C-alpha cells in the first residue's frame, strides 16, 4: 500500500494544468475546519481532493441517523456506534487521499483547541450552526490574524462570508440584540441552565454541497494569495473578503453583497503578537512547574496566568438548600460535572446555583499539582501571562509535535 502511495503525486497532471495552481503551496497548506456536520463533510472532502497537506477538524458531537441524509462521509455503522464526527471525518478523508494528514480534535473550538494551532494554519473555515460558535471562532481567528470563511445553510438556501482582519469582522456586524443574546448565553450565572442545541434546521445535501464547495474555493484563493498577494497580477481571481455570496436554490439566484463591517473600537481585533515559544512547556505539566518555568523563561519575579478563554470553576453553591459542591473543573466541563452529580440533578429546577471562579492562576492557586489541561488550558495553547515586567504571550510549544506543527 505504501509503495503505491509513493508511486504517484496527488493531482499531478490534473491540478497542475491550472495556470494558477501551485502544487507545493497546497501540499504545505494547513486548514482548520470548525464543525464536522453536513458543511464540514463537504469542506473536508473537497480539501482532501485538492490535496491540502494538513487539515484539522474540530467537533464535539456524535453522529446520529439523521446526519446520514446530508453528510457524505458518514455511514450507518457510525451512527449505530455513536462515533464522534471529527474522528470519522478525519478517517474517511484520509481514505480519499492517503497522501494528506487529517487531525481530529474532539472538543470545543475555543476550550479544546490550542491557540498555537490557530496561528499555524493558513485559513480557518467555519461550518457552524450557532451565533455563539461564530462569535468565538471570529475572536480566535482575529486574534491570530487569520482569514476565516463562514458558511451557513437552511432549506435550499445558503450563504458564504469571508472575514479578514482589517476588512471585516463578524462581531462588528452583530446587531445589539444579537450581541446581547450571545453575552447572555455565554455569561449565564445559573449553572443548571444548560445551553441547548440550536435545534435541527431543515437542509438539503445540495445546499451543503454548493456552500461547502464555495467555502473551499475561497480557501484555495486565500492559500494562494498568502504567497502571491491579491493585487500583483499573478493570480486570476479575487476573493469574497468583505462580501457575502447568497445562493437561493428555490429561484436559482446567486447574489453577492457588500458585507463589510470594521469598527476600530471592537475588542475582537486585538492580535496577539510577539509570542514567546517555549519548547520545554506543555499543557500536561503541573501548574506549579509551569509557574516556576515562566518566571525563569521571562526573567520575572511574579507571574499570573490569565484564564481568559476558559475560567476555572472551584465550586458551585446552591441557594436552597444552601450547600457547596466542589467542582474543580474548567467552565467548559461544568455541564459534564453537573450531569454526573446525582445530588445536584435531584434538586428542584427552581434552585439557583452560583459559580465560584478562579480567573487568574498565580502562586496562591490551591491546586498546584493539577495540570494545565485539567484546569482548562488545551495542548499547544498560548497563555496570557501578567508579570511584574508587563504582559507576555507564551506558547506551550512542547505540544507542537503532537499536531505536526
């Protein structure tokens, strides 16, 4: 099998006939795909066919029977086995093209994907179904200075939007009502109010195919423009940066609208620069060891790790009866903690709960033996560190090899 793989070059004599196609650029490209549902299936399938060298697929969901009607990479046994979408998409994509690498990340796009991955990719593609997820993906992509391509489908319609730092931003385009809704859902103080699914939206496999194809077409442009530059005449195309393409299948209409919003006061625009890469630091190390290492690496006397993405929940407190429940989990894992605690689940739905957070980790942190992973910092993340000499951004670079970075 390996000999057969080495005996030919993927796309040779096909894509190489295209005047704009740069084989090595595509082969060396990295793309992060957030969401592995209907759109994610189409996007990853097309990236694999193009021969994109490394694809990262992020999704926390499991496959259901209802997914089979519009997800080209899923099979009946995947639903019966309750397989994770990201795992199956990665496996099937590498069956399509054995010469690429697809890394699945089963988890949340903000809590379980290290920022080092965001900053390493050429482009991010969003295949999401909620405003909250788009809001988070936009913040992370903007922070990394990366273009991200948003796709959405419903019934026989769909849309593609391209957000690029300095041109357009998802958060800047939110209405006040939409922004308030997101803040309510991400900042709810009631631990028992679980964020429910957005609900199934009626879609067709055709809509997913068309919008997913357009997203990958835009991604290929961005990948090539990263080398060529958009206005130097070396490439025959323009992108949808700052625009929206809307497809209406009921009437066979395709329209492109200006969809650019960039407010200079938007907090999503802060790019993390001058990142210190620490090859001896990993998210698997204990908090105590990391704090000590940071002082040595940065040459400071005091450090404080800011848990800006995923706060640590020390405990939750119920009002009736008044009782403390020791949690010791990152906020992203709190729902799982609640579901596993029979006493909490037995309380009345009228019971109010309050979270006791630890938002900054320093020498006073009570659980020094816990690892960064356990407190909510993912592998290959970039941590924000406050010190007596200022603010630093430090990458846990020992984890890079786990993601072929």
